[in-house]
C-alpha cells in the first residue's frame, strides 16, 4: 500500500463526548441516549435516529446550529483521540506511507482535527468536500487525494455501509476496524467478512499491512484471479453458465448490503 486513508468517527475519534453533549442538550441521562444509539445500530438504522426517538420530528442539522449559536457547539481535543492514533499514524509516516484522514464531519470538525497536528499528509471532512459518505463522489475525492492507484490505497473504517462497501466498490483495498458500536456489532456479518481485505482490532496493526496487496476484488466483492482465456478458444457453455451464476451472486450480495445500510 502506498496510501492509507482513515475514517474519523470511531476510527480516530471517540464519539462519547459527542453523544454526551447531545444528551445534555436534550436534558436526558447520557446512558439513555447511549442505549438508543445502540438500538439504532443493532437495527441497521442511522445513529441520529436515536435523537429523533427522543424528539420526534427533530431536524438534527437545525438543532446542531442552535447548539452552536448557544455556545455549545463541537469540541475536540487530544483526549478525544483513541490512544493508538498517534503511534499508528507516526509508524505509517515513518514507513513512507502517505496518510490521509477523510471522513464525515463538519467544517468545524476539520478545523479542530487539523489543530491537533496529527501525523498525516491531509485532513479533510465531508462538509469541506461538499459530499458525504457513502456517495461514490466522496470516494472519488478520496482516490484523488490518495495520490495512488485505487489498488494501492487502503481505506480504514468501522462502518460497513459508509466505509467498507463503497471503498471496495471504488476499487480500493479495505480494512474493517472492530471499534465503536458499528465496528463491533457488524464485525462478523458475512458481507463484512467477505468484503474486507483486512480485519483489524487496532490501528497499530496497519504498519504490518504495508506491502500487503490483499485479495483481488471486483465491484467490492472478493474474487480469485483467473488466467485469461486463449484468444482462439471456443466459447465454453459451462463457463458462461458459471459466469451468469456469479453475476447473480454479486447482485444478491449487493442487495444484502443495501439492506445493511445498515448503519448510520
């Protein structure tokens, strides 16, 4: 791998302050909101649905702006980083790997992250790019920021539908991180196991993956490389049937992943 791109929330940054601040704003105990977030994750729903359960019809973006106007907007400091972030990113930079941080977040979140002076070549958020995951355009921007071919780029994240599947569909290598509610709950889902080139429990494992290619993938689905057919070979009916069956299998997997949108 020439470039490693990392998600932000629950990959680099702990989300407990985020949810505790929302609980305080809504006037509920943090454990109540935490339990509702967990239920949303287990049901394959967006985590912000937990806020709408507490306040039906809530406009989360409008509430975010109200919090900021009241002086209770986003805050991020060193204590919000997982402990393995600086050691892992430092190791990668020392190994000559380009390190990019790119995930969903506000413009303010990008400013706060860059103020932490992480050992990264680029830190950028979705709002700064004007497109959020899992939109393919986000991953097109990731590919551009990577500065390397997709197959030489590894995208690391906790979220199957927002990180793993779209990055694989864009032709990148993927590492699923067992971290945070999404990372833990969906870690052993068959599509996660099949799609992820690597499955890790800590960012410090990434340095050991440098130089690893991982399995060949097509459209985000694992596939074994097959030798090219001879130019003059006759069509093989059995091969055509197998190809059609494989295509159907891919469609089934894509459908299952759609159901797994599953997540945030």
